[in-house]
C-alpha cells in the first residue's frame, strides 16, 4: 500500500484496550483495529500509522 500525505487517527481509549481508526483524505478507512493498552502494542500501532500516512492528525476520546 502506498503511503498517503495526510490522514486522521481516531482513538477510543479504554483501560484495557483501545479501538483505533485511520482514515485518508477521501474518508476511506486505512486501518481499523483493537489494540491492547500496553507499551509494545502502542509502539507497534504508531509504526503502523506512520507506515500508512506521512502527516497523521490525532484525536483521542477519553471516558471517565
């Protein structure tokens, strides 16, 4: 898959896991996954995002 210039990452953060969606400028989902809330998995997620998009914009939903 080619890397796109801009993309938007939405994260629904939870205590044990997070759900992540990455969309491109056309609104297509490039990545949608559930990620465990631990450092190795989060580092892997960041690398996957960087593999898909050069300039990601991040949004995080944190619930109380």
